[in-house]
């Protein structure tokens, strides 16, 4: 059994690469992993060089024929076994994720409880994958079948290291692919743990491989000739580079990128409920999700009341130690993220926008005075031409802008190149559906936010990327579909001997 180590600044744990079923050091030395809550080194991981990445890809390629030939029922059994292992160790995994990402332990425990669902779901639907057969013109029989791509590169982010990995991993493995995972250098630990558990569950060596490192390792992975498909969750800038690399080799990819989620609040929505939903959408995960509520568009008749309640509750959220069950908001992931958030805050203070909550560095006791904390911050009267309205912060800094009517709300919501998430709060069912159809977003919530499920298709368009996660769309995206055309006529119609059949 592979246990989850306790991470500590006094004795940082070291993690090695996982490739071909074996652990190894990277040729690039060791990379420190910092606690966002204290700034201290709590772990180190092996730094993969180009040769380490190539070795992992070769191991995945060698394992692919055998894994692809494995019966779907056996792949499903192993996915369910992995789900059982994860379910039995959720508490320890949540503690580790909280330490590495800085997300409050209460959040992480709730999220970790759902991880086995993705493994169980894809284990189930792979058994229902069916081709089609048709008799077509001329007496020909056509039938279709699916086959996996081969080695899939999974590039995963730091904000949901296990959840987003599992969404990709479950679909890819169910389909019969092998994978090489490259996690974010800011939160690289838990994918290595999951790879160990996959081996324990019985997955053959080389089916699940993990290489840790910086952008150079990621670039080597997407360029490797063994990689047949790429799946990235990350920033829009990174997505453009990955898409270019994939296009150069004609490799299909899925890109789940940035967002600037509008949350539209109409005057008929129960105010207390809308405020609670807005608070959750904005500040869960310290605002570090691609669908975090970032632009609150509020019907003018209730704008003042909403702002007072929203800013008041934001100012009372407890910021501090992620390991404390009473903490509401933890740190952001890094010093660079903290500085970016405060850059937006200071710039917006110099505009006509009004600071309604937060905006100052929180005073915390040691050792948290060395952490990367940003308080929940709310600006009101934010105009559409301000940078806070237009650019992704990826932190707990949000804007509130009034709108006049439904047409104005849709116009403001769509005033962005991103198209990933959106939220709508209204009790008018007709208006709710109208606005949901008009807003440019891949995922829209009515009277809720952030809710996700293995059966709910997820993904955006525009600068938010392309391709889908979850559901049958995700499974089939990891498969290529082929057709077979069978002549059933007794004789071949020889074209060059006077045949008449063409096409």
C-alpha cells in the first residue's frame, strides 16, 4: 500500500518520477514545492529533463498495444479498483492537497469525496460503447468501430490537481490509451501519488506515467513523436503554444483554458440566496478556478442592496491557515499570483471604481505572515473598459457592475473574448432560459454555480479553448472512429472492363 506522506517544512518529502512502473530521479535535479500558506519548502520533486520525458513516452508507447487489446470489462474493473483505493484514502489525500494548493481543508474534503465518481462513471460507460452498422446503396454493408489513439499527454493545472487529472485520466484509460501526465510545477505531488495507486490497483506498468518539471518538460512532452493526443488545462497563453505544437504534428488536442465568468443577478432573484451564491462563486478556491465568478452584473433596482450584502459578507470571511476547519479563504498559489492580484487592486483603486471590501494585505501571525494571502476584494461601479472587467485575475478580486435591462445584461456578459462559464440568478423561468441561450459560455448555471458531475459536459470556446470533458463527449474524444465498407454482391464490378458502378 502506498501511503500519503505528511508534508512538513522541517523534513520536506522527496518525490521521484513515475515511468514504466518504476520510480526514478530526473536528470534536472530537484525542484522545491512551496507551501502557499507559509512560503516554506514542504516537498521536493524530481526535475524531468528532455531525456526523462522521452523515456516516459517510450514506456507508454511500449505498454499501449497490450493495454489497448485489454477487454473493456477488465479496464473497467481496474478503474473501479482505483476508485476504491482513492475512496479509502480520501482524508489523507485532502490533507496533502490542502497543504500543496493552500485551499482550505473543508473545501478539499468536500471535493475529494467526489473523485471516485469519475473513475466509476467511465468504468461504466465504456461497457456501453457501441458501433453502428448500415446497409447502404448498392448492397454494401458499412460498420464502425472505435480505437484508442495511443499515448496521450495530460497536462494538468495546480488549482485542482487531482480532480482535473481524474477527469482526463478516467476517460483516457477507459478508452484504452496509455498516458504521460505532466502536472503543474506548483502542485506536482498528488499526480505522483495517483500513479502509485494505479500501479497498486493493477494497471500494467507503463500505462500511467508521470513526469514532473517546469515548462521545458511540458514542451518536450507535447513535441514527443510518441504522443498521439494532448489534453491541457491551463492558461490561454500556454494553450496557444500547445495548440501550435499539436498543429505542427497534426495531433488532436483538448484545451480548457482561461475565463472571465459573468454572473448576472436579476431583481427577482431572492437577494439572500443570490448573495450566498455570488460569494461561493467568487471566493471558493480563493477565486482560482477557470469558472470563478469574476464579473457580477446586477440589475440596477437591487444593485445597492446586493453590493452592501455581498461586500459585507466578503469582508467577514475568515482568511488564514488552510488546515483550520474554520478557515473560509486560504492563500493564492504563489508569490507571483499574490503580486498579480495586488497589481489589479492598486490599479483599480486609481480609477472611478469604488473599493467595497478587502484591498489590503491581511495581518496574520507567523508562520502565515510569509504566505501568499489576498483578502476577498470587491470593487463596485466597475466600467467595461477597465482592466479588472476585461482581464482574468485568477484570484479573489472581483467587480460589480449595474445593468439596466435584459438586453444590457447580455451585452455586458458577452463583452469578453472568453466563453467558458456563466451564472444567471432569476426566478423567471422564461427569462432564465432566454439569457442562458444568449450568453456566450460553454457551461451556464441557473441559480447556482461551480456544480460539476461526470455526466455534465464541460468546456468552452473562444479564448477559453476547445474540446469537452465529462460525459460521452470526453470518452469519444479519446477514441478515433473508423468505418469498414463490405461488398456483399457476389461479383466485383470491374470498372475497366465495362463496369458501371462508381462510388
